[in-house]
C-alpha cells in the first residue's frame, strides 16, 4: 500500500520514522512518500521536501515566508493527487496539515489519518470542526485527549500509547555507556556534575530561552557544568553566539544520554519535558514570551488548560515548575533549579512523582498499535470499494 506522510519538525520526523518501520513490518509492499526529515529517509521512500523548509515559527517569520509556505502547500496538494496514495498520514503541525486535510477531503476519496493530534485542547479549540469534517481517523498519544475528543466533542479517536515512552524505554534498556566514557567522549569536565540545557529545536526558541538558561546555570558553576543538547539542523556556531565567554558544553545526537547523566535539566516546554521525566531527571520548565504581562493575562483568560508542560498535563497537577511569560526570569529559574540539586527534598519528590506519569501513559507500543489499526482500516476500505 502507498502511504503519504507529512511532518513539520524534528520530533515529527522521529515519530513518523518509527511509524513507518511498524507499517513496513505489517505491509511488505509498503511504499512511502513524504514531507519529512532524515530519519524518515533512512527508513526508505521518497522525500518530497525536508521539514526544515516548512518550519517557520512566530508571526513575523511566517509573514516573511508566506510565499514559500503557500508554494509548499500547493506542491504538497499536487503531489498527493498525482501519486494517489492509499492514505495521507498527518503528524502534528496543524497550521499546514489541517489545510492539507481540508483539500484532500474536499477533492479526493483518499482517507486522512492524523497521528499525534494537534493540541487544540490548549488553544484554537474551534479547529475541532475542521478535524471532524476532514480527518477520518485520529490517533492520540496522550491519554487525557480521549475524554476531550470523545466526551466533550463526540469524536471517537484511538489512544495508541505514547511513542516517547516507547523510545525512552528502549533507550534505557539498551544504553550501557559508562559515565566516564560519556564525559570523555564529549570533552566534559570530569569533576563537575551536569546541568543540561534543552532550549528547543527552532532558532527562535533557542534565541529566546538559551541566554537566560545559561545565566541561571552559571550561578552553580563552582560545582556544575552547563551542557546544551544541540538540536538537529542547528549548527554549532549558532549556539556559540550565546556561549561566547562562557564555559558551556554542547553535545549533538545524544540528548537521552545527556538527560540521563545530568543532575538537573532546564528545558523549554514540549516533548523534551516528557522525555526528561521518563528518563527520571528533575527539571525546571521555562518558556520566554514577548510582552510577558500581556501573555500572562491571555494565558489566564484564553488558554483552555492550566499547564503548558506535557508532564503536568498528563499528571493533571503540578509535578514540575513552569516558568512562563511574567514568571520567566533568571532569578526564578535559578531558584527553582536550586531545589532540585543533590540532597534537596524537591529532587526526591519530583523523581517520585514521575512514577505516576509512567502509570498514566501505560505500556502500549504506540507505532505498532497505530500501524496495526491503520493497515486494518485501509484494507477494510479497499475491500469495501
């Protein structure tokens, strides 16, 4: 069968590549065509566009690249119609993907599946109308999305488990590198424990968050070294503009080992908060915004959820501290970080709370479950046709 996949960022590339492997195990004749990344290309198939050509974040960057965005969307629509896949599989990235879903639903008989739901429960809940109209099947990776879609909006979905939990579990089972080797291989100081900095995967996120992260971590430089988790596609010299004159390390392609070997983590909101929790390292979540007091007001009155981190959203309570908008300051980050270092009571409490998170996510294998349901549904449709 022919599968057309669309992702818009590094995490989507990772999750889609695992889904593709699962689909190949169930469908020996699987063919893939995609807007994606290097990990998807490693599985096989034809890459039409790399996600780096799609990922614009923030009002001004989007405005400046509107022509490129529209051209990419037009290319995607033409390519889908030309290739005639058995299914279009969308992975998060709603600004682009919901437009594609609308087109495919209105102009073809190709089913549209959504793997990793857009976060409409946080904001833009009105998008549920588009999803109910244009998306044939929704595959959720967050357990709290089931009552949101099914009870609140009467839209049945499939909870297939959480791929991040699967990925972390596989890493913890197989990783056997010693602490000493990890330090030596990455030119880290042997006499300093690590405070990991995870400032996001996009340039704007890094620019906004990393300077304050470095400043907060530097207050503990007598005992700790700050080490950045380098994002795929972001060159080392981009980070160096923020680390110049600072004793800050950086590692690439080793985020999980870095999180495991760290004393604590300062992390922007996103999948990395969940990865950090599942690996078991205490964290402070922070996210800088423009006009922080205005954003804080809007967050309080417009945002549909109480939290921004996946850890707190899944637990439905504050497990990790979130410093966002008007609470995002170097002093606050440093203060919360101090509560998580060796010997502090906040450290043991957070690690204990992480166990609740693992229970809520369950033991399902997300890509395998999703692939099984998808292939069954496609075969049923083909037989009915």
